[in-house]
C-alpha cells in the first residue's frame, strides 16, 4: 500500500514551505493556484504519496496549496472536516497576503479568489463537493436544500456553515491594509474544481459481494452519507458549472459516485446546458493512479480541464 517517495530529476526545483498548517509551493510565475486534497489515509501524508503529481502540476505553472487532514479512521463527520479545511484556507491566505513582500509574490494575484482552483482525489473530492454545496450564497435556497437532504443533520450543517463564515469574517479583519478581500469570496464560489475518482465515504467497498456490510454501515455512520450527498448535488443549482471529473478505467473502489456525476452532467448537456463534455475524462489506471510515480499524463489532463472550464 505504501508508495515510494518520488524524486525528481528535473532542473526546475519544487520547494514546499509551511504556511499556517499547510505545505505551499509558490511558483515564480503562477498562472493559477491549485488547492489539493488527497484521499483517505493518503491525504494525511500528501507530500509522501502525491509528490509526482504535485511536481507535474507545479511544472505546468501552478502554485500549490496542499491541505491535509488528520488520519482518523473514526472521523465520519465529513462536513465538519470540509469546513475545517476551509478555515485553513482562510488562515493560509491571510498569512500569505500579510507577508507578500517577504515571500516575493504579487499580492494582487493571490488576493483574487478567481485565480484559485481545487483538485480532490477520492474522499478529497467529496470535501470539495461539500464546499461547493455550502458556497451557495442564496441562503433560503441553500437552507431548504440542506433541510431536505440532511434531515436531522440540518442544525449541525448550519452550525458548520456559521463556523466557516466566522473564519471568513475573521480573515478579513486580520488582513493588513484591506478588509475586503474575502467579502465576495463566499467559501469557494467562482473557483474551478477537478475531481479525481471522487468517493463519498471513507470505507473500502467489498464490491460484488452480497455479504458486504461496509456500505450499509457507512451509510449509517458517515455524515453526509452517499445518499444525502447525491441529494445535495441533485438539488444545488449551478453545481456543475465550474467542475470537471477524471475517472480511471481500472478503478474498483470509486465506481458509483463518478458514474453518478457523469450521468448528471450528461443529463444537463442533453437538456441544453452549455457544459463542455470534454471536462469529463476517462484515463488508464486504478483508483490510486494519482499516487503513482508516473503522473505526467494525469497532470496534463487536469491542466486541460481547468483551461476548458469557463472563467467565473
């Protein structure tokens, strides 16, 4: 299960520095910022498992923000984790902007939330999905959807949203010289995202086994579970406007969730919604392809999808 750490032979050196609780690679001439969240287990040690992919994305011209989440097999509250990652984003960006001169970066570039995008692998893709859903600024509509899909979890979801919004307000207050950077940056609205084999629970399914209890158990413990997550996606207007998806042909872990998203996007395309079908891509490889040593083709596809997605 453990992959070797990738070592680059390229002359352009990738260097990570710690800002807040995250690892950051500042590109000298960035065309964008990719915020990366990895899979269950792997996302807790992202530099060890995703180094090849991260380096190839850096070589494409992206600054990288690498978020990690604690390794906790009993952490079933995915909504809370997603909001914690959002809090970390605000903290990281405040520290980066307040020390722009020290880091030798353009404050204007890093203050513009439209320069940011997300890449999430497996469970990391679910965290991105949840942040997209919570970024609906139409509060009555959002709350109606949350109540409909989460039932008894509605109050908890509202508390998590408030926690995220408090972090946004505090981030504005902590910025030197300006208090407007995050005013229109409601969570991750207007930020593109690419999902890599998204998986809506953190259990490993025993596929094709009628005796498997994994899925029923995860449906009871995980919040929001697969059914609730799909309900949220179904009812969130404009959810797919800035989203792309990559599936892997030999993936035997994430099957239902990518297929669900592909079917939804194809339905929207058939109904006349202007979505480029090429933002959906199938690639060779298994579920853990993003952790492999050879990831040049995958990085090419991520870069291509981000360029094809419409500008916010």
